[in-house]
C-alpha cells in the first residue's frame, strides 16, 4: 500500500506517521527520514517504509539508493513530500492532504486505487474520526 502525505511544513505529516506506527504496535522511536530519505520499520510481519522527499533534489539518488525496489515489495510505503519526487513515484493508493486548522489539523483523504477505496470504506464503516 502506498500512502502519500502532503501539506506545508508543520502540518502533521510525521506526527501522523508516528501515530500510525504506534497504533500498529511499534514500541520504539520514530524519527523523520529527512536526511536519510527512508526509514524502515517492521511491526509484526508488516514492513513499513517511511519516506521523506523534502530534501530530494537529484533523481539519480532514486536509482542509486534502490528506492524503486522498496515500492515494488509487499510493504506499506508512507511518503512525505511526494510532489518532490512525483515523476519517479508510482500512483498512491491513498493521498492524504493535511492542513493547519484552528482546532488542530484537517485531513482530506482521497482513494486513488481499489485498495485505497477499500481502506477508506473500512475507516467509514468503523466511524473513525481523524
């Protein structure tokens, strides 16, 4: 599954990733991969890759770092700043747009694939408030 997180600095992208990993049972620290481009996590049998393309400038980094292969695996890819690597990234299953709001943050979640639509349907059926 590919989940792309967009929003201005401070809108809560990394905080959302931390909350998701904690909810899945990750006991350790979740750091922003701003300089490393990607941080891997294994929770139970789930492989998660947290990408941050804020400082991504050179498309050659994409191939040199082997990032394409990570998107091809059976894993969850959480991507901050996807627009900075847009031509290289596959289509997301979910696009999440975060913005600052008076009482916290607003999130607009858009399903882009059948997998994404199933995920949104599950959120709605469980009456999950984000």
